[in-house]
C-alpha cells in the first residue's frame, strides 16, 4: 500500500503490510509537521481571537455596568426631580422613561404609551380646540426645523396653562403649568421632543394673593387719601351715599325696576363714580363703572348674555362694593381715632372744608387733563365764607368740571387750528349775590354743538315736532334729561349722559336754577343759582 | 527622502478587506463604513492602508497571529478567486512571483526608498530554505502570512513556515 493509498484508506493495512518507501516516509513526516504547523497557527489565531473576545466581553461588561449606573442615576433624577419630564415620539406618543413627578402632578399612573394630547386633555370633546392647537404646535416642532426658536416660544400654547384633571378620588382639580418643549435632533431631523412640565399652581396662587394684598393695601391708601382730601365729615357723607347706592342696587336685583327708577339708579351710581374718581377711590370708581356698563346692557337689552347672568354679575359688583364699604369704614374709624388727638382736625370749620374741597378740584382737573392729553388751567374764585350747601353742590361741581374737561376743552391741536391758545381755561366761581349763591363754571372750549344735540335727540326720538322748529332752549332742556349724551363712546370720565341730570336733580332739590350760555368755538358757561334761604319744605 | 507619496493599489486593499470580512475580524456597519468606496483599479495613499491596518491591530491584544492569518486568507482568495491560479503552478513559484516585477512592486507606487525591498535573497529547494529581504512599510506578520498562504495555495507543499528575523528585515522560509 503506497502513501497516498494509505492516507485515503479507512484503516491501516492488515497484517502490517506497509509498503512505504523512504520517500513516502519523508513526505508523511512533512505532511504531519505541516498539519501540526497549521494547527499551531490556528491555535495562535484562535487564542488571539479568544483574548480579543475576552477583552470585548470585559469592555461590554464595563459598558453595561456604566449603562446601568447611568440608568440608575437617570432614574434617581427622574424619581426625585420636581418637574414633569417626558419624551414623545413623532406620533406624539409618550415613551417609557418619564419623571415620577408627572404621576403626582397629573394624579395618574397612566403616562407611558399614551398620546400626549390624551394625557394633557383627557376630555376629548371638551378640549377639542386646545387639542387642535397643541397638535398643530407639535407638528411644527417636529417638521419645521428651521422655525425660529423665539417664534416657537411665543407660539407655545402651554404657558401658564390652566388644566382640569380628575384625581384618584374622581374629583376635578385644576392645576396651572408652564410647559417647555425641547427638540432632540438626530442629524437634521427631530427624533423626539422632551416635554418639561413645571407646576406653577402655587406660584400663581401666591401671585394672586400678593396682588390681592397689594390691591387691598392700595385701597386702604386710597381711603386714607380720600379721607384727608374730603375731610372726615364729607367722607362719611360719601360712605352714606355709597351704602344708599348699594341698597338701591340690591332693590333693583330683588324687583324688576321701572324705567324711571332705573334712571335714578343710573344717576346715583354715576354720581358715585364721579365722586369716587374725584376722591381718587379708584377701586370704587372702577366697580361703579362696571356696574354702569351692566345696567346699560340690561336697559338696552343689547347683550348676548342672559338677564340672569347680568344680574349675577351685578351681584358680584355689589359684593365688591360692600367689601369696599367695610374697608373704608374701617379705615375711617382708624383715621378718626387718630385724628381725635389732632387739634388741627378738630378745628375744621365749613370754610376750611370748602377750601379743602376746592383745592382738591385742581388735582382732579390735572389728572383728567393728563389722561386726555389736554393742557388745562383751572382758576377758582370763591368769595363765599360759609357755604351751607357745600356737600350738596360737590357732586354737580365735579360733574360740570369733568364735562368741561372732557366735552368742552378741545385738544391742543384743535385749539391751535381755531387760533386759540393751546392751554384751555376753566373758571370756577362761587359767590353770593343778594339772595342767591351763584356757582359759575366757564370753559373757553368748543361750545355746545346744537346741531349734534338735535341730531342725537332725533335719534333718541326725544323730539316730537319738526326739527327746524326746535329752539336752543328746548335742546338745552333735552341735554338735562337723564341718559342723554352726544358722545358716541362712553369713557371712564364721561359719556353716560347722567352728569347734567345729576346737576339738574340737585338744583331742583335746592330750589335753584341753571343757566347755560354757549357759543361755538368760544366756550360755555353754566350758572347755578341757589337761594340763600330755603323754605320749610326744603328738600329732605 | 522624496516628496513623492507612496500609493497602494485598490486591489490590495480590496483583498485585505475581503480577508478581514471572511475572518469576521470586522463586520456589519464597521466593515461597510471602512471599506466602502474602495475601487479595485484606483490608487490610494499609504495612509489609507495604514489606517486599515490600525483598525485591526488596535482591536487585538496580540495582533501578530491575526495579521498573519489575514495574509494567508488574502492569498487564498487571490489564488482561488483571483488571478493566482493562472500565474503560479507550485508553491515555490510564489516566492519568485511575489519578489518579482509582478508581485509586491506592482501593487505599490512611489520612490524606491518608500517602496522598500521585497527580494528573494536565497533559495535552496533541496533543503526547502529561502530568505526574503523585506523593508516594506507593511506589517511584517501580514507579509509572513502572505508568503505562507501564497506558497501553500497551489497545494503541492506539505509544510511551509516563515519566521521574521529579530531585526524585522528578513523572513526566513522553510518549505517541504
């Protein structure tokens, strides 16, 4: 058997019949050595590979431990951070890892796997619009990578957002959150969005409380300032008026009022607003203005809200005014207690009270003219030493002055175009002439536009005869009717049409008279005449 | 020293890449990223080759046996799937081929200094001994594998071994 035959056979030859030459043995030797060498090389290769695998496993093990460490750290962070963190994918689905605080904030265990729209707005029907806006915003974040960051922040629909959620006891709770959206990029596209919820419910509540405290404090300061400005006696009068108005408002709510009594209510609340504004009791003035608005809506029936809702709003206004009464009464008591020890305040007489009032009118005119960007000088001339009807005429004077500033005096451009000085001029005179006290309020403004008055009177169907037959005197009388104003826009200062009605009403009570002189572009003069001696059946 | 840049032929790089992939030394995305864009007929700077060598060497604590195996695998592919079979008939032919003008020097381009030597210095067929002088910039273990793989490929030799001299300039070959 030759070597090749031998090597390819299944077993060695029987009986030891080897037929191998020396050359065969040499080849067999090298073949064997060659196999050994190959095995040696393979062994070295696999040893190196094995070493490599070992170090690769070690590396993997190390990386796994590092990963676990990072995961635990991340988990610890997510478990303890007092912010709600979650990740969403491009289908707006919430991924597995999120901070525990989210469960606490949203009072739910269901977070991962939900759409963020369902998570934030579980009430699909009730929050359709909110869901639409958020969905649109998320689409923008995912798809428009070139959108400006500042613009995106401005468009964020979840800034100081109030969210309603049902807690684990099935009760509805409200939270206020700020939500940030951070894009996580993969190359040039957005892979995920990190959503960060910050619970600001407490902060907003605190801010509201602080604002309430601030408003209260300002209200108190306003009350002190008003007491000082008006004097304790007049201030008490103001409180009484305020209580009266509240009573009238309450009656209005209790009974369906007839037009006349509604007019009286308008007049009184308008008067209250004017006096409050004069006293710088802005809170009360603002509340009065709001109630006036509501009454106008009620009267004209020009509102989409129901009568019930209107009355509810008025009820809130009454509550606010009641709270204001309590507040200012308390402040008045404190002030009176304080002033008892002040000799100066004890000695206040009618004349000093009058002077006090007249001086404070300067501030009022300055305030209003500043608001209206007008330049106005108020000149006051008082020769009455002991005016007994000071309290009664305060409101008419305030209204006439406010009307003069608002309606009478033009803005400086209009004045200059009529060759007038930029600065308007108002004169207030208080004199006694024989048996009458005379109060004159003159302004060098645009005068009464009778055509406008006539047109308004026609619009309001207050003229029954032919318009060309209506005299100026008749038009002046129409102007004194409640609810008549030529102003299209009602402002905080005037426009309701109740100012002149208040004047007329007061003069009627005092058995006085009103005279009006006016000329276009020259000015207007209101003269109020009040008899010195009132008869027995004087107003009550 | 010449300013000329030493270049390596794309076929050598392809051979190397294929050997690494066959041996699962590098795989998957790394293999695609490493070898994509290599054209068989282009020339590449030596730095490209060095970078590819480094990828393998840096992955192993003992890279010698690996590089040797890469060399053997390269020649197995060259002989069985490339032009090898048509160029050599016996193991000893490979020694002459590789050290001749169509061998090593045909796959590198540059100055003489940069290319280095890959020359058959001695061959005694009766004793099965040969010495190749190698001053090339290539990994010596890989060259060792190239010589072993190339000589074993035709199948007429039962034993081939190659040892690198201590000064790293010569490879002593024993073949039977």
